[in-house]
C-alpha cells in the first residue's frame, strides 16, 4: 500500500509510525510538507523555552529514519501537486496539515498597528520561514512597550507571556533566531495583562504551565481575590474535576501573595473580555475591557461595565482555525475536515481514499502526545478499509518526484534535513549556543544541499 501524508508535524509523524508498526500490510509512505523542514508545531509552535517538550523532535526524527518512509519537504499540496494528482500515485491520503489560521475577536481596533494574532508572534519567535520579520519587529520597540495585553486563557497565551517575562538566562538557552533573541532580551514590559472571559475554573491553562509562571524570579503575579469567588456551576466543576481544582489552588495561592516589588507584573484578569481596542495615529494605545458574568448554563454574558487599560501591544490568543485545501471537504463552522474516526466525509458520505488526523481532524486542542492516540484511530480506519481502496492507477509505476522535477519543485528529503540540522548546530556554535534556527526559506534550502 502506498500512502501519502500531507503535513510532517507530530500528527503526520505519529500516523507514519503507526503505519510502519502494523503488520497487516506492507506499506510505503511519502510524507509531504510545505515547509523545507519537518516537525510542524514541535518546531514552530512549542515554546522555545520548553526544552523537554521540544526534545520530542528527537523521537519524531527516528520515525523518519526508515527506508519505507520518504520525506518530501518544501512541496505544497494544492499548489505544486493537487490532491487529485496525489490520488493517482497513492492508495490513500492522510491529511495532517494542522490549523494554519486565526480566530478573530471581531472588535474595533483589532487590525491596528500593535495588535498581533498569537500565531504571528509565535511564528516570528520560532523563526517560521513564511513569517515576515518586519511587520512584527516594527511593533516590538523595547523603548516604547510598557504594557502588553494578551487576550485568551489558554497555554498559547502563557507561552506568549513568558517571552516577555522569562529570564535572559532561559532565553539564551533557546534555539530562537539570533535577531529574535536580541530583541526579546531587550523587551521587558512592566505590565502584562491576561484577559480571561470566564473564571479561574473555566480557563484552559494547564497547571504545570501556570505554576511555572508563578516561579519566575523577576515577576509578581497579581490576582484579585474577589475574582476567585465562584458561581455555583463553577464550584461544581471545581469539585468534580481535579485538574480545574489544581488550577484554582494555584490562583488562590497567587491571590494571597503580598504586593511584590519585582520589575514586572503579570495581572490575571478573570471575567473580562475586550470590547474595543483604542487606537491613536493608527497604533494601539489601550483596550476597553468589559466585566462579564456566567449565566445559569455557564455561558459568558457582558455586564455593560467597561474600563480602559493602557496597552502598547495586544496579542490575541483565542485559538487557531483550519484552512481549506482545494478538493477536500471542509466544515467552515468548526474549521476542520469533517470525518468519522478519521475517514473524510463529504455531506456525511465517506470520500474514498481520504483520511485525516491531528488538529485539522479534531480542532486545535490537546498536547503533542494527544496526536498519537488520534493517529492510531485514523490508521486503524484506513487499514480496515484497505480492501475497498481504489489502488492507484497507471501512474503507479512512475514516481511523484518525476512530476516535481517537471514542475521545478526543489524538494528536501531526510538527508537534506540532516544537513539543515547540522547547519543550525554549527550556526549556534558561532555564538556559544547549542543551535540557532535558520529562519529564511532560502537559507534552509541552501543548507539542505550537499556541499559541492
Ligand atoms: P485554547 O486552550 O483553546 O484557549 C483559547 C482561549 O481563548 C480560551 O481561554 C478561550 O475562552 C479564549 N477565547 C476564545 N474566543 C474568545 C473570544 N472571542 N474572546 C475572548 N476569549 C476567547 O487554545 P490555545 O491556547 O491556542 O491552545 C491550543 C492547544 O494547544 C491547547 O490544547 C493547549 O493546551 C495546547 N498547548 C499546550 C502547550 C503546553 O505548554 N503544554 C502550549 C501551547 C499550546 P473560552 O474557554 O471561554 O472559549
């Protein structure tokens, strides 16, 4: 069986792993990736200061080191090769391309200078080759940024906050591009505000990541004890869900801390949502925040009470949204590919030979490891269907790389990744770092070529 997987992030790689480990059918996998490098969000999402999480890359790399798998990076499906063409070469396609777009707040000022989607900021600090540096760096002036507002109460919001409040010692140990490191070590806003539209029990943070915030040496964490008084439905949630109770305990401990004297303050605002972003001369200057409350069903409602907080930078971290790939069904409301146990559905009917895994299957939730179980489910569906799969036709004797060559596509295989890896380590060592991420597509492609 020949399988194409679209996306070389954790979900795609876990799908490869499970396909290789099963013994029911002999399988060859081509792993397509639009970037010149594999690993998806492990490279371009997991925060650079979360060293052990980023080390998952070593485990994922081993999956690629197998003769039955071929990495074809720097190949964009939908542009360089269409999905219909893939069907001519492969018995099945698994879409694993994640969620590459942002959700919007839909409030005035959202598009002003100084208001960034979290994805843009994360892409910038991780050195994503498709992220323009200039528009981001233009709004990150260390001499003017005193107050930063981060909207959203999830782990991405905490990742973003840490980039402003973690120590230089930690920043220096990351593999961020050098220009990012140089800028972030200068950028030390005095006030950082996190806005959560629901309460401490409903917030999506995980406890480990929260605790980490409370242990940073230069930071005071500020929580209003009144915001920890719970609605009966929230109390019930805290009583029945250990994870939420643990978060509540962390907030309660923070609320009891006496006012600190550290140079930076993190304010956790519960029951607040932004209703407008104040703009002067095209740039963000403040955020209007409305107090919210929960109704009897636990839904958020505005109270009409609005106050304004100063802001030189707003980062909107309210979740990601998937993109549609031409010829592939898409649920616009949820931003995912409709599916049942990983089988792609069009109007409720299975599309032969198409499967889906990861965030584009279930939405942007869970940690890296969640994708392993998810991949097992999808691969099991594929294997169960194998007698009904239309085997790839005539072109099967030819190879997709003939088509890539014809179209002038410069693809990168696993050996090429090895060269990029070595180049990043060598670049890091020039500045006494373990590695430094190459952030330009041109530089990545040049590094992937064997020396003449
Ligand atoms: P998330 O966990 O879904 O959090 C999104 C937050 O945005 C929620 O608090 C949500 O509030 C809020 N929100 C949504 N729409 C809003 C609106 N219109 N106005 C105000 N607030 C709004 O998403 P995420 O932080 O992007 O993380 C994605 C996944 O990656 C999560 O599973 C996360 O745990 C994982 N991740 C893990 C780590 C780690 O270190 N372990 C790091 C990064 C990401 P409501 O709940 O009220 O909707």
